[in-house]
């Protein structure tokens, strides 16, 4: 093996006879360090590294003197690569020594970086020979300047520092307080939104319709493909899953009725609302959160403009308008997803459509659409509120986005449950 | 601190821009080892864009940037890491990681690129913080630091792996004059004491006269370098009148 050339490559010639373990050597070559000399151990029948051909990057010599004194002489390069092993070896070499004085001579070092200086500082501050008086000689002026920036006092202060911990009662108290503050902000927000929304409806010129249309397009029209695809697949799965148990009752044809009812009453509005929360609600929260971090919200306030009227109301209006549209697409896509399954089960298309027509009533559609309006209102307002509640820094934007999605989905399911109870009561 | 050629950075026939829009065309200059080199120009002249190309964040349209003879735009994998280890960058806002304390921010490159012990890494990180005068704020989060302190902590982080070059993007932006002067003194001290080469993008004239050995002035109309030399010399003797007016803070 020769020294690496200018490109950092070195060459290795392997010569041997059959049975000398060349294959095994080639497998173990990754264990060898550059510069290793190899010998063949005939007892173990393996090639093994023996001594280093090249000098290690840093060398030291520990010379003991009279009266428990010693001198540690460094040579070579003491850098971030060579320091870790030098540190470990010196730790072992100096452990248990009883020197009363130790002189470190670094005049032979050709290169030393911050890592090397950390080692020299550690030794000279008694980190390895606590009982010895240590003196460091031979540092050049540039390194001396850097060396002076090392401080055992700073290290002790850092090691003694413990992050502030709060007790359980403190945590419960602060969480309760945060919840109460959040509740108050929600009440304020609902009030402000209601006033601004009514003002916008009764005085349409106050509403920023161009912004409403922009949000409608971005959050609604652009979401149609993904909402349709998702509900199409859900419809397909429901048709497959319900076909088998209904077949046992001889009622497979009612898969179409079931699908129609489920998609129009429940899954259509809920799936569309969840997609709205995940795709557009999170975008609302992130957008308003970033605006808050960039002090754009403050800029609006100081211009005398209400952030709720200027930013929130157009988004809520767009959310309320686009949720039913998305829901209608979700309903149709879900039904379409079931059609190929039913055709595959042997039912003609006309029969499937007839069954859907028989099973569905205007009330089912009205139930789904009225739900979707409420869901749209929830998603848009909750997302905007979370966006406006964003704290300081980019991390806060991520947190408010997560909170917007979680809160929206939670409230959608809660509202859906309330709808189920109310509609059941009305029907019965 | 390594043995390096006199010209540490060579920018050759560099044409840069965003998509179709060319910002600077056929730019040539060199940065010498150990000097504080300032890139100066009016807002929108392409200073920060040039810096982003010099540190390899953006690919040039034509030309090359050589750092210690290696072309950063072409380098990949281990070669690119080797070039990146030669320099540190201070971004305009400091770009400290908000969830880490000041000392953890400085320790991060040491954790990722060295096999040093925890004590060694703490010693180095604290020494860098002491170099920039922030040893007492080591355990504070960036949000608890002032703007000037954040920039100094970011410089300490950039120094963690002993780079030979520091790129500073608008180091004095948003700082009060006293903090800004303190930062200038720190840059001069690091350049003089540690031999670090600085490339500073700024339009803060007091800073340039305080720290820069040489400067280039970018001309947004010709999309090229209008003048190159020592700032004090250019203030009096730049061939273009607008450059002299610019450096003397006179309205055209």
C-alpha cells in the first residue's frame, strides 16, 4: 500500500495463493485504516494489520523529570480529526499519575485548531492531572488569542445550569389560565366576526368580494380534484364492504340506497369538511400566522383597519360558500365510486340509478348541505382564529397550523353529532 | 488557518439571475486571504444574490466561483461538504434555531461534523461565545436575545468549525449605531486576531469605512461592477461620479 496520491487515492496490491484467505481479507478491508501494514497470520489464517506505515497526525511524548515533574511534548497536527483519539489516549496515559508539575510544550505543533486548543486547555486547567501545576508553552500569538477565550468557569456554569422546571400545580394552573384566555379570545372573535359578517351582508360594499373570490378559487375550485378522488374511492370501498353482508340477506341491490344515504347525509359533508380543514384551513392559519409574525396584522391595526373585517370575514364567507359546492362534488363522486362496483356485481346502471333515486329524498340532500354550511363556517373561522393567535417565531406558525386542523376536525365531528341528535329528534 | 493561496475566492465571468432575469453579468473579482472584503451597492443591485451564488445556494447562469480553487457550483457529496467546511455564513436575521439555546446553536455543527467529547464541544462552543462576548447568555434561547446578540451568536455558530472565510449578509441591518459599531469591532478583531477572511454584503457606509480593506460597488443599470478598491480611495477617486456621491452619502 502506498501513500495517497494528490487525489486522495491509495493503491493496494493483494498477492497470495489459494487458501490464504484473500476473500476474507477483502471482506474485512473496511476495518483497516489508511496506512496500515498487513501481515499474514498463518495460525489464524487471516491477514491482519500490524504497524502503521505512516506517522499519526499528532504525536506526543511524556517525559518525567525530577521531583514528580513531567513534560508533555506535542508534535504534528492537532485538529478536529486527530483530537478525539489523542484526548482519549492522553486521558488513559495521565490517569493515576502523581505529577506535581506538568509542562506542556506545543512549539512542535504544525497546526492546531479549536478542537486541539480545547484539549490543551483541558489539560492545562487540570482536567487530566488535577494535582499538578500545569504550564503551557509554545503557543503562537494567534492561538494564544483563541486560547484565552476558553474558560473552565463558563463550562462549570453551563454544566450547573438546569432548565427551569415547573411543578404539577403550576402546570395545571397555567394550562387552565391558557384555556380561559383562549375561551375569552374565542368569544371576542365570534362577536367580532358576527358583527363584521352581518355588516358585510347588509352593506355588500364593505365586503372585499375580490378576496372572497380569490379564496374561493384557491381553497375551493383547486380542491375539487382531490375531494372528488378521495370520495370516489371511499364510495367504492363502502360499496365493496357493504355488498357482502347485504348479499347474505339477499339485499345486495340496496347497496345503492345505502351509498346514496351515507354520502348525502354523512360522508359527503364530513369528508369535504375534513379535506377543507386539512388543505385550506391549515393554509388560512399559516397565512395569517405568517402575517402576524411579519407584523402585517399590526400594520393593519395601526392603519385603523380591522384584521377580522379585512382578512377573516372574506375567508369565512368563502368557506361558507365553497363548503356546499365541495360537498355536492363529494356526494356525486362517492356515488360514482359505487357504480362500477354495483355494475361489477351484475346490476344494470339503470337499476342502480333508480335505486338511488328511490332511496334519496330532498331532506337527505338538505341535511347534508345544511351541515356543510356549518362545517365551512367552523373550518374557516377556527383556522383564522388560530392564525391570529400565532405567537412569536416560525415555530409558532407551525403550532397554530396544527391547532387549526385539530380544532377544526374536532368541532366538525362534534357538530355532526349534534346534527345527528337534532335531526333524529325532529324525525321522530 | 490552513495554508491557502493569496486569492482565496475567485469569481470568474459570473452571470447570475433568477430564471430569465439577469441581475449581474460577467462579474470578475478576487478576495484575498485575510482581508475584509465588502460588496456594496444600492438596494436591488444584486448584493445578496451575488452572496447566495458565492456560497453555492444558487447555481450561476454562466461563470464560476472558486473557493480555494474548487468550484462550489459543480461540487457534490463529500467534495461539496469539504468546500462548505471552509466557510461560515451569517444570514441577515441571524437564522439561529429557535428551539436551541445559544450554546446549543454553536454546538450543533460540532455535534454533526466532529467526534469530539461533550466536554470538548462545550469548551469550544463556549469559547466561540466568549469571542463574541456572549458567554453570559449561553443558556438563553434566541427569542430572549436582542437583535445584536442574535447576530453575535450567529457569528459564534459560523465560527464553530474554524472556517477560513466568513460571509456576512447585512450584519448591521436593524441594529442601533452602538451595537453596529460593536459588531464592526468584532469583525475587525476576528479578521486581525484569527486571520479570517470576511466577505461582507452591506449598504451601511459607516461599517464599510470601519471594517473593509477593499470593496466592489455594484451598478444596477449596467449589471456589473462599477468600481473596485479601498473604500476611502473610491470615495475620493472613483471614476464614476455616482460612486463618489454614493460613498459620500450625497444625493445625485
